[in-house]
C-alpha cells in the first residue's frame, strides 16, 4: 500500500512530458485562414440594409474602418499585395495592364497585356524568370508546408494567389477558365469531389452579367449570380469537406467578382453621372456577394470548422462612377463612331500626348497598326514614336490612372510629357520615377511605395485622373472619376487616387481576432497578406523590403499601434499646380489616403496636420 503513491507519482511524472508535448503541438498548430475578397466593395457602403452578413461579421469581430487599397487601385495590383504581403514596388504588378517589354503571345502579341487571364499570367511568369511577382505567396508557402490550399473565384486574382501551382494537383484553383482552354487543370480528387457534389467541371460564364453595352445600349441589369453560385458551391461543398478530411490546417482565398463586375457593366446610368454605381443593379450585386459570405460561414459551422477558422474579409479597392468629360482635351473634340460627341474616347491620354508631342500612335492590341484620324486605340493602350517596335512612350491605359513607360529613360522627354499633362483639366497629380530626377509639379514613385525589388519594368510616370463627389452624404460612396476605359460615362471604374477608390472594406473574425473591436489604425492589403503569413506560422524569405505589417493590435492581448498623419507636396509647376500626397504612417509603413491636385482629387480638399493615433474601441 505504501508503494502506490510512489507509483502514481512516477506515472504522473512520466506523463507530464508527453502532456506538455501534446500541449505544445496544439499551441504550434495554426488555425485555418480564409480570405474573402469582395471585389470593388466600397469602404462605407456596408449597412444592415445593403449587406447584413457583412455587418454581422464586422460587429461581432474586428472592424478596420481606416482601411486602404494599395495604389494604383486596381485588382491584380492589390491581388499581388494580398497574396504576398508586399507593396507593388516589390511585386511589380503595377496595374491590371502593364508593359512587359516583349510581346505576350496569349495576349495576341501585345506588349501591354491585361493580366486577368490565366494563360497571360503563366506567360508573364515565364518572361520574368519563372515568378513575375518575385515573392512567395501565402498559398504557395502554405502548400509547401503541407496545408490544404485553394483559390476560388474571379479570373486573374484567384490564380495570382498561387500562380505557380499550374498543374492543379495541389492547390485547388477554380475560376472563370476552369474546364476551358487556358484554364488550370483539376486534380482527380477535386474532379471526384465536384462530381459527387453534382457540380459541372466547366465553370459557367457570366451570361447577361457580362454584357457591358455600348454608347447607345445600356449594360447589364443583373448580378453575377449563376457564376458565383458555382464558385461558392465549389468552396463549401468540395474544398472545405476535403480540407476537413485531411485533418491539417488549410488556407483558402475566395474572390468574389461581385460587386466589381456588375458595377463596371451596370446599365442603370448610361451616359449619366447619377445614380451611377448607386443604382439597383449595384445593390443587387452587393447582396449577392453578401449571400456568398453567409453560405461560407454556414458551411464552416456545419462542418465543425467555425471555431478553428479565421475569416478575413476585405476588398481590393473602392469604386467610382465614370466621367468622360473634359474642356481641354483635343481627343474629346474629335468625332468617333462609337463615342458620344464631346466625350473622351478610350485612349484619350495617348491621343492627347501624341498630339502635343507630334508623335504617331500605334495600337498594340491591333498588331501595332497606326491609330488614324477619327479612330482611337482599341483598349486605350498605345505605342508612341516613329517605330512601334521601339517606341519612345508606352501608354498602359487602366482606368482612373494610367502608366507611362519611357523605354529610353529620357529625362528631357519626361519633362516634355509632364508639361503636356499639366495643361489638361482631367489630370490630378503626376508621379515620376526617381531615376528621371525631380520635375516641378510631380512627386517621386518612391513616395507611394512603387520603388522596390520588382522584376517587371517600373513605370516612368503614373498619371492620376480627376475625381470628385456627386454630393451624397458619404462622399466616398459617390465618387466620380475621369477614366481611360472602353466603358461608358455613368458605368463604374476604379484606379484613381481619390479616397473613394483607396478606401476599401476590411473586417475579421475568428479565434485569432478580438471580438467586438474597432481598430482605428491604418491597415492595407499588404498588411492582410503579411498577417495571413503570421497566422499560418509561415516565414518565406523575402526578396524585397516593402512589406506590410502584422495586425497584432487586432489580436487577443495585442496593443494598439501608434500612427501619424502626414502630407508631402511637390514644388509648384509653372502654372502653379502642386501634386499633394496625403498619407498615414504606422510601424514605418506608409498608407496612402489620396494623391493629386488640391480640388481635383476626392480627399484633398483639406489636408489634416500630423496627429497621434487614438486608442482602439470596443463596441
């Protein structure tokens, strides 16, 4: 009898290391992470009426009202930051359309390819040493760590999340091109799962939602329901059950095309600035995306994964209504068969520069054919100079801002371009590559996080177009911007440096986030990617130094991150115009609020003095 306590003590002592090992293993095992990107969701458009599920998540978890898109405010650019946790100066994905300095066969031989295409992304990867982003993505690192991984949704940004996993055997990639030529293959396990769930192996197209109309015909009045129903079914009925069966952590990105695609194409406001993107079709699209989030959360609960899964919801950028008006543009005074008289045509920036600099223009999407009088570049992109195979200027048209490349890096030519741009009323701010020197009226690219370790060519000049508000109660909800696009006045676009485009929506919920917490500190899409790496305990070796930060203040026990507001301004140009930059800084990272000329960019009517941050708030 006297020996029993000793034996029991021995057993207890022997069991302690094993118990500690199991406890330590549980402590080291990360939770699952799902990133939901609701493309084009404006930062302040979410209300109980417009998006009730988003409100429930926001109010129960952590809300980041001081949220930022990276600039330029385009989809693939922000996809690259979300994927890697780096700013664009490192990823090189400067906009949806970039100059690759060589023809891309899958983009019909253009040197200005549109990146929302799986085949184009593969070819661009090959052209830039096998990885055009030059950084490891979250899903790539998670895949290599043995986690389950999936990227489901919109063509282009979905694949960017793990763009090197093109064989389909590891990361589940399902987008518009699934089952079609150029799409990413499905693994046998995924095919089995989709067949069991009764889902076709070919993704549906957008149907009526994909119709943008023209100058005389309104665009769509339908949300992207059929396609998104398919994507959310793949996520909830195939990917999540597969991950649960593996008993390993997983990382998934669900990229909702709505409301972005519907806002671009909506037919509620043809050639009119109001209601613009605030018509009924847009709000149907927001409810469509909100419903998908509800289905995702319901599936997590049904599968018993809700308590071990962090959900981060963000948008890549805000959104604006398109304006095609200018009193100074020569291009707007020319007549075109497909443009209302007096409106800016697609490619107006290239046409006005060609006129001002007395250069011929060529269309890279039309085999470098000359752009003749009364015509415009088919997609707005252009090659200026005597020889299109060796252009003096490359114009990559994107929407609310355009990229100019000077292959010869000629500072004199850069100054001539800036002088021409300053004469146009649709311009609001100019940023110039630091290597071209200081030019009055402009700020350097380094001031907006565009100078880093990027592999693709760095733009020589980033041109910002004018933005304003139509006068609603929340100005960022009704921003209007001049846009270089084939879409019509009254439809939707983004890409500007107005706060309506830089203010996106961000919220999070799960075991690694505080409950009912409002975080006033600035956050950006680069922070989201960096935070996902931390949550998953991943630490790939970076090539560039322009990273985001971990949002530790939003995690249990985390302390608030101090931040300040600031302003940078250029020297005045000869006509008095000054490019202003309004920003915030936290942990040595610059967050971009707005940039351009005062009075021509939403968010620059007044510039706040630097101030210290306040404390976080609990509801």
